[in-house]
C-alpha cells in the first residue's frame, strides 16, 4: 500500500487522536485539534467556493497567528500552494514576489493595508484581498474578514489524500538566495512530511511538548514546526511578534517545553532583567539557528532555562533543517567540549547526507580543518526553484549546493566557516549584499561599492558598505543612507557607509571582501 | 530532489555519523558501524560474485546473530530480497516456503543441517547452501562458512541508492495468515524506511539507546529494530535465543535501555529468581507485543525494571507496528487507569490510520464498546502477498483488513477483543487453527474437529482441539497427538485434545468457536 506523503495526514492524525486536546493557544483564545481541523477544512471550502484551481498560489502576509497556522493545512486541503510572505519586506518586494508567483489571493494583516494599497495597481494576478482582522475597510478588499468568511463556510468533508501527488508543490517560499533576486523555493508534500518525521525524531518531539512559536511561521517553513508538532499532537503557543518579556510570560503560563531562536533573540532574552521573575522550569529544549552560535551563548541559555540547548543549521531550500548539534553519547563529551559541540552547526538529521566539495566537485576529508562547499542530499531538499527548469536526479544535480563553506570533523559534525554566497544574516533575516550593492550603484555619485556583514552584539551582524565615489561627484554618507532607506526594507539598510579611495581587488578584478572584513 | 526511501540509507548514515561507535555486540565480539557497514558490503559483493540477479530471494535460517543483522542490509545492497525463516518451523514448512519463494540461496545455522538435508532433494530453486558457522561439512554445502566467505570478498563500493525503486520488495516474510497456508508478505524499501522513522519517533529512540534483541529478528521484520536502531546510531546487543538469566546479565553488562517482549517472555523474566542479582537501572522502556497484556503485567515490569512499559500491536503485513500504548499526557491518567491504558493495544504510530468496520464495511463509532474489524491504512502496510495479484490503491482495497475484532475508545485507543481469523498466539508465535484442523482431519479416525486457543499462564495461550470421531473408529488422544507431532512444528501441537460427541454449530453449519471457548 502506498499512501501519498502529505502533511495533511498529520492534521487528520492529530484530530483523530488528540481531537479534544488544546492544539493552538493565541492570547486568550484556544482551539482543540478538532476545532483546528474544522477551521482548516472551512478555509479549504472558502478557497474552493472561489473556484481556486489546483496548484494556485494563495499568499499570506501575516505575523504569527492561528490563521497563518491554519493556512499550512487549509490551503493544501484545497489543493492549492501556500505562499507565506515575510512581513519585513517592502511593498516593492511584495509586488515582485506576488507577480512572480502569480498569486491568486492575498490574505493580509491590516498592518499591511497601506503597503499593499500602494502596489495594488501593479499586481497582475491577485484578484482577491482578504484582511485577517475585521474593521479596516477598503473598497478593494473583501467585505468580510477571515474569521467571518470561514465561519460562513461549512467544513469540507475530509479530503481523500490518495489522489494527491506527493511530489507536487505544497509551499512556495521566497528567498534572496545567491543572486539577490528573490527566488521561489518549491517544497513538496513529500519534503514536508519527511522533514517533520526526521526533525521530530532527532528533537525527540512528543505529545506533551508545548512549543512557543518565537520564530515567524513565514520564515523557512516555520522551521518545520507547523507540521512536526501537529504530527505528534503537541501544543502550539503563538506569539504575534517575538518580545522577551512576553516570551517569559508565555513559558510560565502555558508550561512551554521548547522554542527556537536565532542568536539575536536568545541574547535579548538573556539580557532581559525580567527573566528571574518567571517560572521557566517546564523548558526542556532551546534550539538555536539562523546564524552561528557560541559555547558561551549555549551555556547561558542552558543556565537560564535549566534545559538542554543545541544549535542547528538549515536553509529555505531544505525545508529547512539540515543539521542539529546534539551531542553523541558515545563521545562522552563534558564541560567546555560539550558546549562547543552544541554550539556547532551539527550533524545531519536522518534522511540527509552531507559532504564538503572542492572546486573540482571532489569530496574533501572530514578532518575538522579542510573547508569546502557544503552540499546536501536527501528527503527534505526542495523540488527546485519556481520558474527554473531542472532535473533533480540528473547526476550533475546529485547534491544541493548550499553556497556555504564548511568543515566536517571526524565525528561527522559540520561547522560553517564562511558564506560563499555573501549573504548577511542580521537578526535571523537574510540580506543579500548584492542587492545592497545594486541599490547603492543606482545612486549617480557611486562609482563602485562592496557590502559586507560586520559583527553586532544585538543582530549577529549588520551590513556595512564601502563606497568609492565618482570623481567630481560629491555626496555624504547621510545622503547615501537616505537613498538606501527609500529603496530597501529597513532591516537591510547598511548600518554604516565608509567612503574609500579604492576597493581591494584580486587578479580578475573581483573585490576581495575578506580584506574588507579584516579591516 | 527525490531520494528513494530505502533502509540502506540508514546504514550509510550510521557509518558516516557513528562509524567508530560499537554497533553490534554478540557474546564477546563487537563491531563498529564502520565494520558493520564493511561487512554488509562484503556480503553484497559475495552475492553479486555468485551472479545473483536483481530481486532474487536470499533466505536466512538463523537465530539472532550478527550475520542475520548484516543480511538486513547486505542482501538489499545486492538488490536482492531478504527472506528470513522462522527457526521454529518444520522441514516441511521450509520446503514449502523456499519453493514458493523460489529462493536462490540459503544461509543456515548448522543446527538446521539435518532438517535441510531431509528436504534438500525437493528444493526446486535453491542452488547454494552456506552454513553460518564453520565445521559441519556436508557435500552439498559451500566449503567455506559465512565469515570466511565474506572475508574473502573486497567490500563493494557504496551503492548509489538513487536508481533503487523504493516500491520494490526488500523483504519477504512468511506468515500463516488467515488461510493456514503460509503466504509471503512483501515489504518494500519504502515500507521499511517509513516504519523505522515512525516507530522510532513514537518510541523516542536516540543514539544512546542500547537495545537487546530479545525478539527473533526473523519475526515480523524484527519488530523494525534492524532499521530504526541503525537509523539513529543506537547499539544492537544480540542474544541467540531468549533466556531470562542471560537477559538480566546482558542488561547489566551492556547498560541496555530497551527491549521488546511477548507476554510469555515477560512472565518468565518476572518469575525468575535471579532478577534481583543484577543492576537493571539502565533500562528506560519495555515494549510488550505479540499478544494481549494486562495492567498487572505492565505494573510488575515497571517495578522490576524501574522504567516505563507499554504494550503494542502489529502484524507481519504492517512492517509490523500499528499501535503503541503510550499514555497521552493531556488525559492526565494516573494509577490503575494509567496501567490499563499502557496494557491496551494502543494508538496508531504516525503514518498509520485505523478504523473499525461493520459487516457492510461501514465505520463504527469510537465508543470503546462497539466492536468491528480493525482495518489499517498507511505507510507501513505491505505491498501485497507474494504471488497474489492486487491493486493497492483501488477503492475496494483502501484499507488493509487485519482480521482482528477491536473497539476504539473516544481517545483513539484500540483494544483487540477477538481474533476474527482464529489465529492462536502462543509464546509470540502465530498458530493457525485451520492448519491444525487440517492436520487432525488427515487422521482416518477423525470426522470433524475444531481448534481454539485456551489461556495459559506461560505461553499466553495454547491450542486445544475438540474432535468428533467417525463412528466405529477408535483412537486415543495419545495417538492423535502423536499424529500431530509427526506433521507439525512442536510449538503448534495441541496441548490437549477433547473427544466430544458433537461440535456447536450455527445456522450455516459453521462451528461456533465462541461456545467452545466459553467451555
């Protein structure tokens, strides 16, 4: 018997086996798994009542909310593709992505009415706009808000999952990738199903886990939580936006057992005076990711939350988790050595193989010092980029290239040592240095420029630009920053701009960013 | 990217990530995961050097041993199908199965040289016999034993798993099934891969787990242990045959964390005087299966091993685990109620759905009292029976029928209440009452008969026969038992035979076994 691998089956299992249990808690509201499933089916009915076609893209522009969590299943039940948008992008980014994806429908938090209004005329395919909360009427938006609309629907009967093509796209996530141009990452039903099983196995997720959704769900498949926590019947606790005091309060109130964090978030928790005022004893795991961690950060988190803390690594293209830095019992590590291991990139989850390759695409030794490009093969690697042709199983495509430089030690632990693709990670957000460089070059006074990430205690790193001006052109750093602010999402704007005489270059004329980083 | 789901990938992961760790312990020998992988590859090389063809059946007749564990991966690496034989069957059973499966090669423990010698002339396809231990030479057997043969091979290079058809058969297990005629159950690479992930997730298997192989590996896919423990890099401790004192000794010596047991084995452990002489503090889980358990048995096991004990349920046809009786935290059960839950059949692992159907194949309510035939759908249900045509995804075949009558309670817990198919489970072995009835009917004095299982404190149940003699024919119970002993494996022989005047029958003339059971 072969039943298609689809996360829809996790929803059914949770409803059948944990129907009366609280599935989702958001502020003062909560929903059981029966209610959650019912609402997902109503969302599907709504989409189908609009005549949405199989494979159509349904976009959500939302902070963490029950509606967004419902979309992870409801959109799939309608045989459509979920397209979650990063709320931190600009109106211009939304325009590019919605047009590139040819989305049919956009559900949006009222906070984004102004930016969507701005670009609405340019959207070529979106023909319905639904606000997630009532009361902010516009003439171009559906007269009823999300909750009213789905209440009007009768829940669709259970979808027979057997006709689903497990290799069809279930989710489309845009990532800045290597080129600076946002690209749509196609994750299949099978990718999501296997990712959930494989990550849950390694994280040891159980039905008594209560996870706080600190990481935005629109980020790289919500680190897989929508699927894996539902699969085992765990409890989702939502927070609209990450905020340290609220995090402590919700951990105490709902006896939270685990959460994920990028180092920036973790630091803000550790530096918050309120941490001692709350009972955090329910915690069993903090999972760090999104940027490199330190043994000291791991130690401080373990002390504060009295639980295990491990780092991890992933990419939108890999559903996302590739490695988790759990210790291996047989190595018998203790003390500082153990903390170092937990702060590493980690070792692959089941279902994932890794190698490091040299420039001739040959595997390099796992000696902990030789660095090569980290490549990944396995169950959770995307189907491909939207609009890009590819034949996944062609020999040349045997590995997915992460674009990251890494070492692997003799025990199989990966350590990312550099980013080949020059993406700056600031507060867990990917910033393409190429995009910033293009923006700066748009300014008439700029001759050439280079953008690098520089360490920052709060954000991990922030972008810094080095600019060479055209001769006889005069401009100020302030004017260039204003130019950037006009063009870019706020978090992408360079923190500082240095005006320099020239940029360090290699033989081929390419800027050597390493020299800029070394100062 | 789509990489075929095959347990071979678990072997690679264990070798790459846990290469220097002890993978297998057997008596005074042990092998690391690197060595284990090397030996599996040598076994594959051996089979390939013999020109074994893709999909050929390679039979093993062995107690638990490193060789049998290697076969779970080595045979698959050669693209052949593993056929593990139950050592408790008769020479006649071996003949039937080896001919039905058209096995090419038979690896056998020297204990079975006499029975195989007896049937060798009748084996139509087996053309090579390899003994697993040296020194018992026969002219029809390979001159070198298993270990010598694989040492002579150079390990094959890693098999590229990408061309493997994940829906091809990896293992063939014979089960007495409903008809009494042994039938080959085809488990695919995909079945085994998903079963491993789904069972390991629910059992919470980790790399620091040390599992004692108390259950024969040839039994229903070794309850999935060969795959799921390898997947996470756990340690396999082998015992040739189950024996209580040895069990205690090995738990202490190797700091075992979990084992599986049928109730008969569990009882023999509990009744063993030596249990107090050993340090059993490493244990974290006992998994009971193979026959129904009681709250008292669960309680006594939890006390003796100071760890959690849960029951479970499975079938050869389902890879095998269908349900595990873990408590659900949100129900907050305590004391006797909790023990009752842990002794139940359990609730489905991820990837499995269950229903109970009435005679019209309609789903029955989950009220804990209404009984119907338990049916199963999911990732781990076999491809089909060998030699039987079937179209797995046809609507009529939407569910696999277990042949067991069950209730499901409102919380989703299954309880098997009767066996529709009349299989007697004795000491964890399936005995078809039909087979025994056929054997008895072969005796000239027997007019009609019926065989049922009766409770037995040691074996769970044992077969009991009710026989009506032909008029003017005289025979004794002793003579009928002697007849059975000649025809049947020892464990199948009825424990008692009652000579009766008539059998209770229903309207259609069918024997009502329920009445016999009620005495």
